[in-house]
C-alpha cells in the first residue's frame, strides 16, 4: 500500500476515492486525524484515473474559474427564526428550499451520531436543518460525489455545498458540465482535524458527566459577532463559551490543528468554479451600517449566470444590497489568502493522545486571545 498524493497538497476531497474504477483506494486517517488516499496495490491496475481525478493536478483556471470581479451582495433572510439558527444571514436555507421544491437534492455537512462531521444529502425541507450552521472540522465526503452523479444522471437538480476544495473535487470527478448542478462554496479559513474535534467532544463530555445531545458552533446568544460554541448534554446540563475563550475555537483560529494543505491552498481566490460563494459579511457595519443588526449578514458572491438565476429567485425572501466586491472582502482575507501555519502545529498534533485537551491547548497557546487572522479582523471589525 502507498500514499497516493504528497500530504502537503492533498486536501482530502475524496475525488480519487470516488473515481477509482476498481475500488483500489481507501481513505486512511493519519496520526493527526486527517484522511488521506491510500492505494491498495493488489487491486490497482495503474489506469491513472486517480491522478486524473485530482483537482490539484488541474490548471489554475480549472481550479479557480474565470477572471473578473463577481457581483457581491449583503443579504439577510427575512425569516428571523431561520436566520438565528444559521451562522450568518441564513441564505443557504433559501437556496436549498428552491432546489427541493423542484424535486431536487441538497448535499451538505451534518453531524453524525457521534457528532463527527460527514457529508450527506437531503430530499425534504425538514432535513435541511441538519446542514444549517458552520461545522468547524473537515467533513468526510465518502460516496457523496458518486451519489451526486447518480442524481444528476437521473435528471434531478442537485445543490452541492462545501468548501472550495470539495467543490473542486466534485467538478473534476464529474468531468462534465451538468446544467442541473448548482455548486455553492464558502469562504473557508481552513479545516480543523476531525480527531482534534473528537478529542474535544470527549473532554467536554467527561467534564459534564454525560453524553452530548446537541452542538451549536455559532450560537448567537450574545450576538452574531460574539458567537459562542455551545454543547447541550443528555443530563440537561449545558456548556457555552465565547469563541475567543473556548479551547477548541482558540486552537482552530490559532491554526494549531488545520490540515497541511490549508496553508498552501490552491483554491484561495475571489473567482471560484462554484456558482455562488457565501460567507459571513465581516465588516458590514462599516461598509453598509443599514445592513447590520448583529444577528447575522451574509456575503454572497455570484460566480456564474446559474448562480445569478437562483439568487434572483430567492431575492423576494431577503433584504439585500449590492456592494462593491473588492471592498466587501477587505475584512475577509480568507477568501484569497491561505492562513499561516502555526509554528507549533506539528508538536500540538503529535501530542493529541498524550495530554488532556485543556492542557494540550494551553501548552501550545501562550496567549489567551485569537490568532493573527483574528487580530487583523479585531482591528478592523471589532472596534
């Protein structure tokens, strides 16, 4: 058995896993908790499909789309309940509802039974709540690309949401344009280790003396800009802490536990191969104060005519305002710049199994505040 791709660049998108005609590839968890493709030599016929299906091997244009600034909008879902249950302005739900109303399928990230994060699909509106809200660990794609292709070939509309590299993996896997496919990506800081996330769940459950009943990464109980990570346990107890103080969020924002490829990301660009890019509209209170009430405002970038079309259809259910694209990204550098690797990342991940979670984080984070990324945002946004 051998690793298929250099780990520094492999983003774990699962495209090669889905594309292999002989099922010769499986995804193996590394010591730091990330999945990497491994070739099972016994079944491999050296057909080269795995290399062809890797988005990293494609040209820059194939990974990042055409040049030119996309149209940018500040957007708020008029449905207050949905908006408060979402990470920012609640736009994903509106897009998904349009697709499901037409008999389509929506793919997104949800919690599994053990609160690991997996990609799956929904065919009815009730299940969209599972995909709503940010989930700060890398989701496992598994067979989602194969499933999406099956639905597309059946003629059903598919909305596929994910990180930019996951959208890149899907597009290369499909290797064909589908008019019934709509891709929505996010502005991604980077993906934390699923193993680190599981260790944190275990830490919180031990402290609470009970299993987890539910988790909210971006709870707005103190506002959108001062969101909390919250755990709800089966013994009716609760943990909730501001993101600046929560142990997991500090490790995430300090870049202690991100995938190696996130520091050399090939998909960081304003122009995407998706149809729509969505994100928190950080800095909206400075750019357009009238679109800010600290309950969440989405930034929407329209990357294609297909994206424009579905956005036009949800407009009646939103409050929206077109903004200057370049200006809208001044407070969101993760759109076009890879995050800097923490100098103690390797030591931190090496000691995941050796130290309690609180001691692990405190050992490698001398300061109690957030990372360089957050400090820049703090100066610009949180004044």
